[in-house]
């Protein structure tokens, strides 16, 4: 992890994909990540210096801020992480970041719109589900090889 200076978000180098681009965008929406440097590498030593890693590294561990979904043992879905939610398509790095930071991101965006505190909780709940169901779910599906038009739950 970075010791001094800007927070570092690690992702893979080479061709980029929608899931890691959106994951990085989501993180940078949060004040603590706003000035984060995005490091593109597959080198484990370089990634070890990053505060948060998405879509690379072979580890999913939210407490360690490692959000990869490429390991053969990875089976997480929105439903497996939040059993009250119906979506069972395997998560991409975008979905992982959204599940773990989505509510906080929405709250930050609502603050920028000067939404009153009384309405914020209700709006956050609605937007959290709708944004996943109508946008992030599609990213998860495409990244995991699910054809558009298949059962998208």
C-alpha cells in the first residue's frame, strides 16, 4: 500500500474493458479517491503498493480492498453478497465495487445535488437498486459472457 502521497488504484495494463474503467470511475467519485492515481500493471509487486486493486491480482477480499473476479473459484453475485437482492449474475469488478461502495457513491452524488437529508435515505435505496438493475448488471453480464437478452437476474 502507498505510504505517503496520493492513494493508488491498481488495475491491469493492456487492453481496458468497461468493468475496470467503470470501477475506477466509481471509486474516484468518492472524496477519499478523488485524487487517486490509477496504476496499470499486472506486476504483483506494483499492485501490492496500491491501496485498492480492481480486475487484476487474483484476489477478492473487500477488507483488503482487492476486487478481482477472474479466479476460477470466484462465484460471487449481488445476491450472494446481499441476500435480500435478487440478481444472480456473477459480478465483474464494476459490480464488486458497486456492491461495496455504491450506496456511499450515491450519497456523495446526492450531496452535490443538495438533496435534503430526509429524502436522501429513501432516494439512495431506490437509486442503488435501479442503477444496478438498469446499468451495472449489464456490465457484469457482458464481462462474464452472458448474452444480452438472456434472463438478466
